[in-house]
C-alpha cells in the first residue's frame, strides 16, 4: 500500500437530530432508508480527471470530495442502493468490480445498485482499460498512483454501500420537481457547421430539478437526492485544487442547512449543457447555491408521497460505432498540430497492430427503478445529451420520470441523431478524448430509446 490516496478512512454515517424536526402529520413509514458518506479526496497530489488541457497534477483541496450511498428498502424487504460520487464518472470496469463485491458481501443484485457520478472535473483520474487520449501527459508514476487510487475508491464505495445498508430505519419518501435556470446549451450552429463550447441560449435545455426527499416518520430530513442536467465545469482547466464544482457546493449548502442529513447530487442528461459564464470559484458557488436554494424551497413544500413496491431492472446491450479511420488516415494524424490528436493516432495504430482491428461496439448498461405508481428512475450510461431527457420525458410521462445519466459507465458522449449528424465535440470529436475509434453509428438514438422504453415498461409492469 503506497501513500497514494485515501488515508482518511472514516465513514460518516448520518445521525438523526433528536426529535427537533418539523412534524408533518400522520403518514405511515412503509420504507426504511439508510444513508452514509465517505471522503474520497486523495491525500496527495494526483492527476485530475476531465480536461485534456491540464498540464500538471493537482495542487491542494478546495473542498472535500465524497461518495455517498442511499439505501432504500420497501415493505417487502426489496432493496436498492443509490451511490453518487464526486468524480468524473465510474468506468464500466470499475462499476462492475464494485457491483460484484456488493453482490457478494451484501446480496444486492446488479439491478439494485446505481453507481452515478456528479461529473465534477475537479476529482482525481479514475482509470479504465481505455482511459482515452486526454491523459497523454501522465508519466508512469502518475499512472500507478491513479490505478492505486482507483482500487481504493472501489473498496471505499463497497464500504459506504454497506454502511448505508446498516443504517436502515423507518422513512417516508417524497418526490417533487422544481426548476433552475442556469444551464445553457453549449452547441451553436455557424456558417462553418456546429461549434461546441459556445453558449447558445436558443439551444435545447432541461431546467427540471428532480428531488427525492427522505425523512423520518417525524419529518426530520435524512437525505435529499436532487438531479439537474448541466456539466459540472463551472470551474475550468486552470483550477488545480480538488473540488466538486457546482454540485459539490450545492450538496455542501444543503448539508450545512440540515445537519445530520446527506445531500446526493445526480447528474442528468447534461452532455451538451454548460454553466455560463464560468471559470471562477465564486461562479461555481453561485450556481451551487442557486440549485440548493431551489431544492430547499421544494422540500419545504408538500411533495408527492412515494410508495412501494420497489422494482429494479437492468439491461446491457451493445451500441455500435460507425466506420473507423484507415491506417493511412491515422498515419496522417500523427502529424496533427494538436498533441491530443497525435496521442489518439498513436493509441489507435497500436491497437490496430495489437488486435488487427478496432472495436466495433461497446456495452451500454441501462437501469430502471420503479417506485409503486409514483416514480420511475432511469439511469443512463455515458455523457448523454439533453435531447434524450426531453424525448424520454415526452414519451414516458414527464411527471413521473427522472432521467439520470453518467451512471454505471462513462465511456463516451451519447449523442442524439441530431447531434451525431451535426457533429462537433459531442457528436463525434470527443471520441478522441475517450480513445474510441469512431463516432457512433446512426442507430444510436433509436437503439437506446427503444431499450429504455422496453425497460421502463418492464418495471412499470405495463
Ligand atoms: Zn463531460
């Protein structure tokens, strides 16, 4: 064991305040809920995940990063655990190792464990077998440190799941929605085609804030889960302190307001959504405070009671890539002026030499939780663009559907057909950063939406 990462191993189970909570009148607690958190900030300098433009490892800590688990159990003892973490994303391999241990140690099936990331660009690099070309600057020691951190993170997440399950006690669930206006589309059409990373106030957005309130039978807040669709990049590449970006500030705000309770942020389909303006701690804090304030207002009001049973479903299918570049194209790319493009060409040529061909598809995990007739929680993998959330809510009923993304595997942007056709970063350019051979095939949207409909029908039993 090196001194790489997590030396602080204290779990922080939430403790309820004594009966100081607001009484909310009668209401039988048919649920049990448990919550726990663990600090996952590395204790030493490490390479940070997210921006290809970073030139050096981290320097210090702005605020702590955490992994949190909310365990829910219905009246028939069916359980589900939602994990959220202040990292860029759980790679599929990391999620699979965690899920396997969780199943072995706690008997929780894969469908009942959601592993979701806030997509902060202020966390450490978590390593996957295809880490992508954004990280071409790391030296061998930095890679070793990142792999070590990844293993320790896996252990910590397994432990925090166990701690949440150990914390189960009677609870009431409420669901509600509010809005926050700060997310802006970041793709703009110009004479020369689409440009990414340009705020476009006319582009599609999803300003919904979905909220799950978890409270004791006496009305004391135990946990609040809140979702919003917007990239956690209010702070940019020149911030080298570990931080949770606006979701980190929002969670902190709510936990300060409700001592003993935990706030869990769930990233939505914010692949092509940005904060604007951005680039300072003050702005990240402002967006976090805005979001937290909206959540606070909503949880003080009456919310829709959420009943059981809890039904969890999981489906993994493949998504296909379009035609890959030729060896000649990749050789030309070795001369590209962008070092990331050169690194990508080197990696792709090495893969071609090693394997004789490129991967043509990737597994795509999709997960749905159904809460009685009250709420469907759909967890999508990857950096899903906003078109998916808008379409799925339209087609499956926006009042009872919560669409989460960045869950269970973050291996690529997931463009809609519109975004794929328009191109730009989210449509295909980002495949380089992710170390993938080509943009998705043109059936990507229909394939994922079709599978989502089938999965939601399954958990809804209709
Ligand atoms: Zn992203």
